[in-house]
């Protein structure tokens, strides 16, 4: 073979490519790397073309391309560019899955989760987008089948559905897991259905016409949203005219005078209608969706309760003194 291209043994191929000898033998036995020549003793020898072929096989295998696809590339049935594009997409999915796994592991470590909770969180984080939407939709449908107040809550929920992105941050994943835990809780469903002011009927608001009473909560919600948008502190002097406007509307609707008793009653009503866990749900939705806090969607009761207490300290003191005198 004087003047011919030098041939390489399997050991030499291994030294030049880093592919183990055993793997090269396997490729040769299966036809991926046919020998260029055999010696009289039967030893396989490979030319430079086989060396280039082996290097391509190594690269494709390191990119996780399966052997049948490698064979099609080597036989010229499939362009390398097409294989690269398909595997780039697959790699992107794998990276997303790894990031999600990393976020879940951080969440488990941060919460100090039990084995049972870890299994639950793993299941929740592996749900598809459709499965997550269906979980929330089933929760809302259960509300929509209830009383008028519950149907109102369901309508509000439909305007802001949690939508976990494909590559969530740790905060978004944590919020989604908490939302999933809430919507799976029948007790939370009942709390969501009654999160507004108690029913505006004659028993809840004595002396009020049902139509007029039904307008009270939307009015307060709009008024407080406007105050928040204007950065009015419920404990500041600027909150006084806001509170006075709300109390005036309640007094006119209920046919009661503005005074300590009415304001104390309103504060109790607002307190009964506010559920911190429901407020927590909305804040979780904003986190999952990466939304800014919208003043109009914040529960109005905490702002109004604080403002009511701030606007009537002297009157309340007088009321409390009178009450003590009567008890004596």
C-alpha cells in the first residue's frame, strides 16, 4: 500500500477522537462505521473518510441524536441542518423542564416540605397549561353554580385567570402552587363566595330598599379605588372627605343619621365582608401573571375600615362613654 492513504486501527481512532474502543467496535459491527480495509489477520483498518465519519457520529451522539437518526444522516437521507433544528427545539424544552425542576427544588427547600407535600408540589408543577386552566375553570364553575353572590365572585375571577408562563420565575412558581392549593380547598371556595359585604337585603341592611342597597358596595369600591389611585392614605386628613361621602351615601340609603353608631356598624360590616385569604388569592394571581397591582382590584374593606376609625376618634370615645354609663 505504498503511496496510499494511511489506515488507522481502532485504537488509533480512539486516541484521535476520544471515542472508547468498545464504542467504535459497536459502531463498526452495526454498520455505522464500516472498515475501509481488513488485514490478512482480519484486523479492521479505517481511512481518513471513516475518521471524519466517526467524528460526526460523536458530535451527533453528544447532542443526544439517536442512532437511527445518525444513520439517516450518514446515509445522506437527512440533512444535518434539519436534525440540528429539531434538536434545538427539543433542547429548549429540556432546558425549560430543568429550570422548572430547579424552581420546584428551591420551593421545597424554602418551605421545608414534607414528603407528601413534595409529591403534591411535583404533580402541580408538571401540569400542562391546559390542565392548569382546567383546574381553575372547574373552581370557577363551582362558584358560578351557587348563590348570586357566588356567581358575582365567579364573574370577577374570569376577568383575571392565572396563567403560568413556560419559564416561570421562582416567585411565579411559588404563587402558582399556592393558587392550586387554594382552589382545591372546598373551604376556600365558600370563603371566596362570601368575600363581599354581606347580602344587601332588608335583613342585612334594615330600612334600605334592595335596589338602593345593591348599589352601596360598588359605590364604595369605586370610591376607595379612586382614593388609592390618588395615593390617599386612609390614616391621613385627605381621607376624611372620602369617608364622609361614603357614610353620607349609607345614611341616605339606610335612612339613618350619620354618627358614631352608623360608622361603627359600617366598620363591622366591612370587616365581616373582608377575607385576607381571598385578598391573598388575587395577589397571587398578579404574581403569576406578572401584573402590577391594580387599585380597583384590591379589596376595599381594609382601607375603608382604617379610614372610618381615623375619621371618628372623638365621637367613638363619647359613644363608648355613654355605653359604659348605661351599663352602670
